[in-house]
C-alpha cells in the first residue's frame, strides 16, 4: 500500500501538513517500507491574508497523493484532516523514523 509522508529530512516524520512542499511516497508491504516517489506540492499554509481560502491548494495536494491509502505528518489541522478523509485518504499525526513508523502503521490499515 502507498503511504505519503511529510518530512523535512527524509528520515523522520517531522513536518506539519500545511508546511510541506513535498510528500515522500512509500510502498509498505511485507514488513518493509520502500521509497518509490516524491510529489512536489504547493504549501497548504500560504499565510496570504488576501487569499484565506485554500481549497484549491488542498485539492492539488489530494491529486498529488492520488493512490495513497494514508498521509502521515507531524501535525495537521482539523480542516485538512476532514477533507482528506472525504477523499478516502486516512490522515495520521505522529512522529518518529519513517520506515519503522510506516511498517507499524500498516499493521492497522
């Protein structure tokens, strides 16, 4: 199964969903997590007071994560969580080493 991860360094789950400019895509199966892709996205949190509505950004991120069963980030607001759930992507908020965390997460998905 494919799982997207927000990470600043490619080793740890340590980035807020809204600050991510890329998501690492891992294929997790048989007790192993293997990096298979990287998707570049526009930051959801743009901090632009002239454009407070960011639905188009969330839609773009969801399209980039198409095919992923879940997205794992260090932090995520309630609105993006709810929207991702509507799109069939399970949001998880946690931290730790990517591969170990994803293998454990796959056990409950």
